[in-house]
């Protein structure tokens, strides 16, 4: 967690939340995604 100012908070980092966060960030918004679940393991 950071103490940086955030313009928009999105609850849920699924497909829609992630796409929304990416789109808003690409348009210059400061976005925070809040997700309860742990990230999925990365396959290497």
C-alpha cells in the first residue's frame, strides 16, 4: 500500500477491473486497484 494521491480506486482486479485501470491510466488518471485475492503464480 502506498500513500500516493489517487484519483480513482477500482475494487476488483479481474478482467474488467484490470482493463478499466489500464485504460484510465493510459489517459493520465492516477489509478489504484484493490484486490482481495493473491496474484496467480507466474508460469516460467
